[in-house]
């Protein structure tokens, strides 16, 4: 079973709250500085946010999305506690008062215990961190989810990310100083990267300090620059067995007290171009568990020797 091998966010929430807690994924109508011209246009080469928005909720009012999410969870699991997951695009990319209105609206829903806010590390102003810390001080469960993807700036440049490792370090250190836990998103299989890139990225992230991790295989979806590169033979996605092998390596190198919020990712079949195996979650999860079982390992079994953060990774928060 997955919880025997990996310390999952879901199991951690169950232990903390005594019952199941489910995320309600939301699209609050944000954009991104890498799309509106502030940092760039066109966004990341792999990004079509429709692939992250469940049940075509993008145009629905927030209240409707919240109610729809509750109904869906009730039908499936009858869970009564929720986290509002502000997922699509950059969910701190607005003035603080506008953010407060949106976050307060979500937190007012019956059974809502907190927020999980997905964003870019270059779009989290000190005032936003203060707002999130305020919710934490009120007893809310609050997580800041930062899309780093890779610790290699050259890889981030290839996918037109618009920020580098420096911004991630600054935001992570500042958030954790305020008591806000950080969940770091990492993509396995970026153009030009191999398994050692993923392992080095993980080591750097752990050195900096992260409370949670999300692993995603890079998949090709319609309406992206990556799709054009794939059609022209300029990008070859990972095979499932290669992803499973790398994911198992990373899990083995991660301390048990770091929570895995996700160990793979999927895209809707109507948008997914490649690889086909990214259309289904559980076969990949089961394959990762089987690989860890085959190795006789679990999360934290092969921690890398501690090394101080390299001078070029140091920062002043």
C-alpha cells in the first residue's frame, strides 16, 4: 500500500484531523505574469491550464465551484472537511485585499479547514505571506504551493518559466520563517534533463527546506509550445518505467517528515497528446509502490549525505 512506503499528505491530514480531508480545486480567474506581459507572453512551454481545472469549472463563479466540489466529494467519499485549493494559474497574483476577499469566501464554506494556494515563487509579496500567516494564526490549515519544477536555471529557461532558483529560495525561506509550510512542485522529464537532474534538484530543495513535495511527469497537452516541439521531434517524453524509476529514487532520498502531496500527475484524455500513460493515475502510483517494494525500500531509506547549501544557493530573506 502507498502509505506503507510513502508519507502522504492525505494520511497526515487523516491523522491530524481524525477524519478524511479533501481538496476542492478552484479556478479563481487569475492570470500569470508570464502570460500578461509582465514577465513574458505565451506562458511556460508546457502549460495549458485547462488540463488542471477539473470538470470544466474555469468560467463558473467561485461559490458555484465550491458547492460543486462539495457535492462531488460527498458523492464519492462523504468527507466533511475540505481544503480550498486555489490551483489554476498564479493564485497570489493580485493585490492583498482582492486575495483576502477570495480566500475569505472559500474559508466561509461549512467544513472548510484551510487553504492550499498554488503560485509562482516570483509572485509572493511579503504582504501576501503576512496574510497567509494571519490565517495560520487563526488556526487554519494553510499551505503555500510553489512551482519550482527544476533547480537548474537553464532548464527553466528552456521552458520559458520566467524565474529561477533564486526567487524560489527567497520565497521559501520567507514563508517558512512566518510558519507557513511550503509544498514544492517538481517536474520530472523536462527537456534536456535526466534522472540526475531530478535527484540534484531534490537535494537542493531539501537543503533549502520544504515541508511537502509534488512530483509530476512532464506531459504534452494540446495548445502548448511543447506540443509543437513534440510534433517536430524536438521533445521525447519519458517512458512510464523511466518515470517510475526516477520517482522511486526521489522518494527514497526524502526524509519521512516531508509530506508527499502527489507522486504523479495526469491530464484529461481530450487534451493529452503524449505520453499516453499520463492519462491514468493509479497504474503509475501502483507501479511506483511496486518498485519500492521490489527494492525493499520506502521514503527516507536512502537519504543523501547532508551537505551545506552551496554558496550560490544562499540568500537573505
